[in-house]
C-alpha cells in the first residue's frame, strides 16, 4: 500500500445485482456480487423486491469487498457509484449509500453511467486501442458505441424497442424457463440445430436494432406448432433455442460488422450480460478472423452487472477530475 495509491470503492445497484468492488490504481482488488434469486419465479425483475434486496445486501457486500481487498476504509481515495440508468428504487439504494459513505469519510464522489461502465469493463484486464468499437448487449440496452477515448463515447445506434437480452429472456419465458432465461437458452442452443427454424427479422436503418418482432414471431410460431402437437416445445427445445439464438446473433453481428467497416475500425469488442453468450463470443471471434480485427471479449464476471466496471470507470473519471457533489440524484434514464 503506497501513500499515493488511488483506491476507489465502487458500488453497482442498477438492477438486480448488488455489487461492490475495490480498485487500486485501475487494478481490481476485490469484486463481490450478491445476485437476487427472488425474481426467478416472476419471469422478470420485480422493481420493489429488487430495492428491498439491495437494502439487505448493500452493507454486507461492501464490507466483504473492503475486507477482501485488504484496503481499510480510511485508505480509500474516492467512492464511485452507478447513478444511471436503471430501476430508480435500486439506483436510490446504491446512490444513498455511496453519498453517505463518502460524506462520513470526507471522500470525493464519482457518478458513473452504467452503460459507459459496461464498455470500460474491457479496460480492466486489457487495453483496446482507440478508436474502439463496442457492441453493448444487456437486459435493458443494445448499443453500438464508438469510443474515442476512455471518457469520450458516442452511441452510433441502439434498439428501437426490446433489448437483445430481453428477447432472450422473453423467448425463454415462452419456453417455460425461469428468469433470466438467456443463459439457459445459450446452454440448450449448444445441442440444437441453429438452421432448423427460421424467424423473420426487421431491417432497421443504419445501426439501429429491433427485437420485438423476433419475440412475436416466436410466439405465433409456438402457438401454431402446439396446436398440431402439444409436446412440440419439449421435443424440439434445443433446436428452438439454437434457432432463436442464431437469429439474434445474426442481427447483432450484421450491424456491428457494418459499423466497423464504415468507421474503418479494427479494435472491436462486446460487453454487457449477453456478451456472456457462447454463440455471440464465437461469432465475434469468427468476424475478427474474417475482417482482421483485434477482438475483445470480457471475462464472464465482467459481462453481467458488477462493481468492478463501475470502479474502472470511476478511476478514469478520477484521473480526469470528474467529481460530483452531494446534490447528485439517480436517474432511471440518462444518456451520456
Ligand atoms: O448486463 P446485465 O447483467 O444487466 C443489465 O444491465 O441488463 O445483462 C443481463 C442480461 C439478461 O437479459 C440475461 O438473460 C442476459 O444478460 N444474459 C445472457 C447470457 N448471460 C446473461 N443472454 C444470453 N446468453 C447468455 N449466456
Ligand atoms: Zn448492465
């Protein structure tokens, strides 16, 4: 522990994961995540239950992250927290905690945008060169982001309706799986035929996406098939998952390749919960080979929501002197 070490306590609470991390000079010392199992049986995140679970989890998770890092709270340099976007009740828990903690210890406070943090997760273990192009795919967002520097980012295109993760989760729900269904679809897809069933997709302008059509076409397809054979889903589960996953990945990769070509960028990554998908990870590696890209694929623990990515973003904001005061409030929707 050096006297001029920059030790950042980071807090993430935007949706259904309560997470805390300690980052020293841009290196992760600890990263703890409390996942909320309570939502599984409801088929989606129940906001009020998420807020209550955050209240229960936040103190033990922060405590664990501090103990595990070996950094004493008096050795902290700053506190970073997710300010937006997300579920407002969930954001409130993390932001109130961070503000109180920073005030009690007289530490500077850093507000972090969750989507910017998903992109900067790539800089935890790696250092993509700029300009860097990132496809961020989560339960709430689908974006192609152009990064000119750590803190200079531009959203080139995003979804006009459902997010890619939402499409995975909603199809999984139709197939009788618990929330979040994305990882289960991924697992089953590995044993299925991706070309067995075709689902139409909507052509969107430039780098925009639309996933609500896929969801509806799967719904109508399943209704029609179940009329013929009530056991259709059970008999064809792996092929349905593989075909849906193939369709979603094709839409994502087509736009990403187009953007990279148009911008002349060869440093390309994926981020967000859906970047844990094995099919998407492979599709990026294949596209990298085809196009001569250097590809960036996050470790699994940095794909889904985590505080380490809030910490790395906090670190870069600290270096840039971007602090916030105690009047800061969380925001459910905010662009950056
Ligand atoms: O980034 P994230 O943890 O939370 C949000 O900010 O939304 O992303 C969660 C989303 C969920 O929709 C979940 O089903 C999806 O990521 N997901 C996956 C996989 N792992 C997580 N989707 C497809 N395949 C996976 N392996
Ligand atoms: Zn996220």
